C-alpha cells in the first residue's frame, strides 16, 4: 500500500508543484506521538524518523500556528509550515520537545482536558499507563517559548454526533479549564478525529477561539476560513523525500479520497449507533 501511494504521489508531484506556484499557501503538519516503535502505529513516529523529518523541515520556513493564521488573514503568502500534535501525549514532552529545541521549531499541542485529569485516555492506548500529559507537564510545556497549548475538547467525542448543548460544553469548557489551569489564553481548537459540522465551527468561533484545525488534507491559501484549517498527516513511513512530496502537495489527492471515505464511515456509524463516545 505504501509503495502504491508513493508511486501515485510521484506521478502527481509535477502537477502539484505547478499548482503550488500558482496558488501558494501554508501547510500545517499533523502529528500525534513521538516514541520508540516495536510495531507500526499510524499515530506514532519514532524519534529517529522525527529527527530526520525536522532536519528536512529546517530548510523550509517553519512558523507557529498563530503566524499561519495571521498571514492567512492578511493575505501574506510566503509559504510556511507549522507543526501540530493531537491528544496531548506524554512523549510530546519527553521525546518530541528535545528534538524541536534542537532545531528551534515551534509547535502547537492540542490537549484533551480529561486526558490530563486521568479521567479518560485515548481508546487506542487504554492499556498503556501514563500515556497522556498530566497537568504539571502541560503547564511546563505551556511556559516553553516554542510551544502553544490548544484545546482538543473535554473528552474527545465525535462532535457532530452530540446535541447542541453537549457540543457547546465540549468546546467551551475545555477552553475555560485550560485557561484556568495555565493562566494564559487558549487561542486554537482542534476537532477530535476531524469529525465536526457547520454548527461546531460556529460554536468554536462563538467560544472565542481564533482558529481551528481539521484533518482535511491540503495547503491553506487565501480565503480559507480560520476555523477550517487543513492539515497534512505525517507518519513514521515518511522519509525525507516522502515529506518533501507531501509539502509539495503530491499526496493531497489520494489523501482527500481517503478522508472522504473516512467521513462516510463516520456517517454510517452515526446512523447505526447514534451519539458516540470517544473515538480514535
């Protein structure tokens, strides 16, 4: 499968480069975990691979998510890359941060407040102890000049499956809890599992966030809503040339097809099961 995707990307890459020159934009990368791997995990990148990827990115203009959103609003299109991490894993502090420091690369980490409390954990890692950042670690990261903490809801639900009041609580309460704990503004939101509706984007804006990120692949150019920021997933399979191809947009089309397939599966799940709890 990986070989097939690389082949498709190599065919699409020349056209993607032309499109990038005609319609330049910023690219936001999506990570989850940085940890040693005994087997492949879609959400994890090994420290060795992450270091290789950061070395590749060091040749690019890498900025914080705040800069991406500000420049999208002002129309500045000097293409840049921003890094984000979802869910708030402890290895973001122990494994990712030292490598980010080495390259002086900023990142935004989106945390789930009840993961920090220990009341819940990501269902993918239920058997793993201390998998998520605790509040002391989140405060440590929030004070770091390279790190911004964003909200990823209270419990990591599928927002589109919730009623209006439950969705509002997830979006509003997570920001309030983070700001109370960190004593600093929380500016950005991340939709869990990329599952959301138009209602949810309105709730995020009404809650006072400055922007929100999705899992929809692609660059971010002029006219994109700050509450619908696209991201490009990075995995342990991405060698330097794979990452450069992703930055060129060569993977956008196949990833978009996979994304729409995933959304269709979400809709099927919603019809069959009704409101759902936490999801991968």
